[in-house]
C-alpha cells in the first residue's frame, strides 16, 4: 500500500529546498513514505514532517516543515546545539540532523544561504566521488 502524500506542492519552504537540492550535480527527487526526498545514489536531504522526543520529559515535537540533512559526523554535535535544529526520531542515530524551517517568520525569514550550505555538505557526504570531484 502506498503512503499518502504528506506535503503541499505550493509549500514555500519546499519550493526553496527543492531548488537548492536539485541544483546539485546528479540530484533527483522522489517521493518516499509520502515525503519528498533528494538523492544521488544515496539520500542527502529529506523534506517534511519529522518528530523528536525529549529524553528528559518524553515530550514529542513534530516538525512539519523541516529539512533533514546528513552532515559530516564531525559537524553533527555542533549542528544539534543550534536552536533551530533537532535530532530526528529514528534517523539521528544514523547521523541525520533536522532543521526546523519555521523557526522564523515564513520562508522569507529563513537563512537560505545556511540551508544551502547544509544541503551541499550533506550531498558531499553521500554523493559518489565522480560527482564531487572538482567542486569546492
């Protein structure tokens, strides 16, 4: 059974994430579990709802408009210390970090340069060397 589509094509945050992700060499988009994911050979970014649970209180927070990236392992702890990031349920153990895009007032309040850098870094970690060679 297919998962229901759990995003809106007109979502302003998705429009930006899609533009940034698909600008990278070899990148493509597909729908997985009802959400847009971006990949080369491996996934490098996921858009949409994710959850995290506070270990101390057990409170579950849902992030409907976020992007998940797979940074270099040396960057994960630093990124998770930022106020707009979170450890996504199930995926953080594999190195993924979530970025809440709604921590500012609408898509125009997001630092899209920072998001582009995070998506690019995730792409570099997961893309085959033939795609990353020669890119700074």
